[in-house]
C-alpha cells in the first residue's frame, strides 16, 4: 500500500459513544495515529478531556444518549463528521 493511500485511511474520522476507561484508551490510541476522534458522552466521560479527542461533544444531562446521537448525526449542526 502506498504512503498516500495509508495516510488517507488514517484520516477517516471515528465517533466514540460514551464509556469510561475503554473509551479513553481507544481515544488515545486512535488520536496518536492521527485519526480524528469525536467523543459523544455525558460530561463525566474522561475521553472528552483527552488531548487526542478532536471533537468533544457533551450530551446534556437531561438527554438520552441514543436520542442525542440521532439528533447530532441528522441535524447538520456539526462539521465533526
């Protein structure tokens, strides 16, 4: 595989939903590889505050994660994805 093709593959953004310790590990691992990471989670998720999280999205406390994620993807309110 050529370097250009590999670089393009590494730039495919990833969205991580909620989580705790696993989410921060995955965020760090992907971010260190230059992959843009969006984390959508409640405010207490440590991955939101990682320097490798390119787009932290805090789900309001009064919202359900699934419905907020649905709105986020379909609303056009973001350029993160």
